[in-house]
């Protein structure tokens, strides 16, 4: 299986930074971000849930991220990050 490059878009990076600052569990945010990067780099369409054409979401508590996959460039673009509701 070929690897994908995971790129956090500026808005996704800003979301992640704000979540980290506001989190009572910063280590949990760090761990979730690393797991998300690993999962998306291996099989982005299989690990996430399709939301709309070309848009996926992945929940790795305490985070929920939205992303697009560019199969031709083998790149995943994380566009937004939120606190997961569960």
C-alpha cells in the first residue's frame, strides 16, 4: 500500500492550535493528532467516513477532523479540526 502525505491546511492548523490551547488534556490532543496523521497516511478513504463528494471525516477522540484526498498526488489535506463529541 502506498503512503499518502498528510498536509494540514492553514485553517486546520489554526483549529488544531486553538484546540490544544483550550484543552484540559493537551497530551490527548497531541496523541490524537499523531494517530490521525498515521491513519490518513496509510488509508485515508478506508479510515474516514464520507460526508460529501470528496469530503471525509475522521474521529479520533478528543479530535474530529475533516479532510480531502488527492489520489493522483497521494496527498491528504486536513481542512478543519474540532473537539469530538464523544
